C-alpha cells in the first residue's frame, strides 16, 4: 500500500506542476515556448487550474498525516 501512496504523490506533484504551467501559459504569464499555441488561451488556463486542483486533491488524499 505504501508504494501506491508514493506513486500517487509523485503523479500528484507532476499534475500540479503541469497544471500550473498550463495556467501560466493560458493566462499569458509564462510565454515559453514563444511559438506555443497555448499562449493567452483561456481554455488552457481553465484546464491547468482543473489539473492543478485535481493534483492537489490527490496529494491531500494520499498523505494520511495531512488529514
């Protein structure tokens, strides 16, 4: 069971990082790479927010000391 919890934490942290990147690109705060189709597109900002939130929830559920 410990391996599942560790795997869930790793995936959750990656989801949070990727979601924040998408959020930054979608809002235009992060302009990297310069020719990205995601820049200043609110759809990617919304998707990034949802992914980061889901990652946060999984991270919270996977850590029994946080509850």
